[in-house]
């Protein structure tokens, strides 16, 4: 896919650290990527790979201390968001960039009705009065498919089912028509049939408003069905990025290959699952060289010394990967 | 064919919610409402379904772990009916059927070392081993599940999620059970680690001949590990068949909808995949349905579905749907 437009968000060499009793954890270690209007960018990786911390920094939500933005830029409309003060953040957060969290039960306030929570955003950002804001909120709830919206708006979060609560969260996130929507595992806690409904809803909202979506997930099936491009993270770094199709057809990082091979599929029979050996990395004790080297099946001596740089392959489909070995040759041998 | 290791016959578990105030007593929650299945020795039965379908309650009822509920039906383990047994009489059968839980963070005692955790069931069930033999057995089990026995004196928090789940498996194996019930045993793990644990469970079955009842919401995981799969909806099994059959040729409209909603890690596949859209959500389990409980959401519903309750057919590929019944 080629982008004729300018990116709406540019992340450059983002570094986020957490200072703990046992040492400094580099949760995000020099991550750069662009987000284009109207696209869905998937971010995948294991727990602790830095995908959630990356996105919390885009919302100015890293608790400091213990967290610290150690470097980098987040450019939105030419403005570096990392330099904003709290007041300025409030002009961006919820209005220009909104977020949907994994667990709508903990992300919604149990003491306030859905109405109170929905009108807060629009009264603040769109200067609506109470009556207008309520009307707007009902309209949005209808849009996200909540039956009987004008009655249900007076309910508390616990009166909704999991799927309906996630719809409320989406309603809250899109109520100011943000340019960017960050969705952090928005369907992980939901059943598959409800997940399908929510993914459908997000797609149609994106088509209507042209929102750019960052979709964080560990589910490769969800990535394949909703994302235009994918970025793979491991131990705080970006290790691979390309279009979704390219990542699934021609992965160039051994970790991506491992992820794809270890995901069971319901539509295919008795292949052995190829697990990735070893344990997820300990961010306090990363190995020398490539962080993935203790678990890598393609490891060579050079991998133990040098941290592989992110290499961009120019071609019809841009493809970035951070691996010293060319694994595509070996992969083809495997499959033949 | 020999007698199955586990036979479940028309199992029902109805929970009675407490009465509040002076109003009418609330209706019973029919968590499991007439479930029957067999598990052969050394085989795996998968149970899939969405939250609230009764799969976990079924698991706990199989192990006779449910008190304070109205129960009906029979659970026969290795030739003995165990569903009516009290705690004391149940003890010998506890050693035959063990459980692995979902959350490896909550199911291991944080104050016990890993060695102690694995040793405890051996003592509880009086295997009568000497201290030294127990020690050797712990080492053997740790090696079996792929944890270095050197770590015997470490505490659970020193291990990652996947390693903890291995420890939970070693503990379940400590009394040499014939059956292990795994309730969402790999759901909390990252994909790469999940694959390790699935492979471990399958290896152990090869080596030890243990049978599993494997409960999961993840259709792909169940296809991988189970020989036979039962699909549950509102406390009932709506379809039960060999794993290959069920996924290749799903018959019940709910199974079809469930499969079509599950995304496949393949961008091209997802484009061509036809989605059976299910409107609405699973209804409340406190309603008694005269007909099929799925009728209100079923895309292939017939007029009589609301009135006539379907029965699970008796062929190898069992389905509970009027579309497949002769009138």
C-alpha cells in the first residue's frame, strides 16, 4: 500500500523507562512508526513487549514516576505531544486521540450513569450544554448499536453486558470524532460472536469518520481480519513492520515466524504446533546482542554480539525488519 | 469398545439465587441442563462455548466439586457412580481425577515452594512414599513437565506464567490420575507459550495415557488438542462429534455461527470467509424454554423450533437441532 497523504501521527525514537527497585526497565527502547489517516495499524507482541506502554505514551498516560519518557518525539500536526503540559494534554486527549481499553468494567466509572460519562467529554471538548450533550450521547449510543438508547443512557455500567459495555466505551471514544483511536486489546475479554460484532462496528465507524486506528492485540486472527499494516514488537523494540498480507506471507523476523507457527487454527487439522522455545524476555536482564537470540532457531554468532538495526526493504510493499539473518531462504526450504 | 473412563448422563446443575426481601423467589439458574458425554481412557474431550454456556460448571460437576446446588444425573468415573459421594467417600476418586486451572497466578500457593506444591497431593492422598522417594518423584515430575528440578526450592512468583502452568500440571500428575480436567488451562498464556503447554499436554497423554476434559472458549486450541468436541449453548450440548468432523462439517447453526465468527490468522482466508451473523447475545439461563433455546437467535429457525425441544441425536456425529430430526 502506498500512502499519498502525510502521516497524521509520527513517533520517532520513543524511549520509555520505568525505575523499579531492581533496576531500570526499558519498556520501550527506541520505537519509531508513522500512522496514516483512515488506516488500521496493528501492534502485536507478547506481554511485556512494550505495546501498551507505547500507546499509553501517545495519550500522555505514563505515570511519572516511576515511569519516565527518556527520549523521542510524538508528532501530531507538527506538534511534539511529549512536550505538552497537563492543560494542553486535555485539548488533545479524548478530542483528537481517544482510547478504548481492554476491560470496560474497570475503564468505566461504576458510580456514574453512562449519560454522565458520555456527556462529560462533549461538554468539555465541544462546548455543548447539558441538553445538547445528552442528545448527542443518545445519537452516538444508537450508532454503536445499543437498543433503546434513550432509556439505557440512564443505566449504570454494571447493568450492561460485556459486549454492550464495550459499545459504550467505543461510543465515548468516538463522541468527539477523534482523528486517532487507540484500541488496546478491545475484544480480548469478549466471546467470539460478540468480538465479531465489535470488530464490525469499529470498521464501520472508521469508514464513516475516517479515523486512524492503532489496534493492539495478541490475536493474529484479529490482526488478519482488521489491520492494514502490522508492527511486531519484542522486548521494547520494533522488530518487524509491513502490510498485513506481507507479514503473513513473507515474515522476515524469526519471532514473527514463531508467532505465526505457534498460533493454532480452527480451519486446519493436525499440524504440530511449533512453539517458540524458552521464556519471554526478562527486561531487567536482556541478553547481549539481539534480545530474541536465546529463543531463536536461526541464531548465529553475530546475533550474540550486535543489536540488529531496523532495516527497511524498499520495494512495492515497504518492509522493515530487525534481524541479522536472511531467514526467507530457509523458510522456503521448510515449506517445500 | 471397553467401558468409557468417564460417563456423564443427563447432568443438570441448577443454582438457586438467594431470595431478596419478601418478593417471589427468583428462578433457578439452569447452568447445566441435561448434558451427556463419554470420555474414553487416554482420549481428550473438548468442550467449547461462550461465557455462561455452562462449560466450567460441567467441569466442576464432573469432579463433584459443586455443593449448594440442585443436581441431577449421573457421573460415573471408572465404573463407579461418584456424583452422590460425600467428601470422605470421594477421596479415593480425587486421586483418579485431577484439575488444572485457568489462572496460574491464583492456583499455586504463593507461600509454598514448588517442590512442596508438587509433593502435597502425594501426602494428601497417602501414596505412602518415603521422604526420599517423594523427593525423587518430585524431581521426575518436574523433569516430565520441563522445569529444571534445581528450582525445586523456589516460590511460584519466581516463575513466568507458562512455567507456573507447567507446575500446576506436575501437581495434577503427582497422584497419577487417569483423568485431568483442564479448565481454560492455556487461555491466560501468550500464544508462543500457549503452544508449548499444548504440546506438553499432548506429549504427556502419549506417555502416560491420561485422559483430558479440555474446556476452552478458543475453538482453534480445542481443535488441536481434542479427539472429540462438544459445543455447548445455554447449559446444553448442541453438537458433539470427532474433532475433524465437527470443524470440517459443522451441522448445528450455532456451531456454524461460532466458527464463522472466529477469525483465522490468514488475511486471504478472512476475505473469502462467509460470516454467519448472530444478532443479540446469549439470553439469561433462568428461563425454561419449551423449544430450542437457540431459536430466538438462529438464522435457520423453523416455526416449530419455538415449541418443540430438539434432542441430541444418537449417531457418531450428534446434533441437537430440528433441522436434522425426522418428523
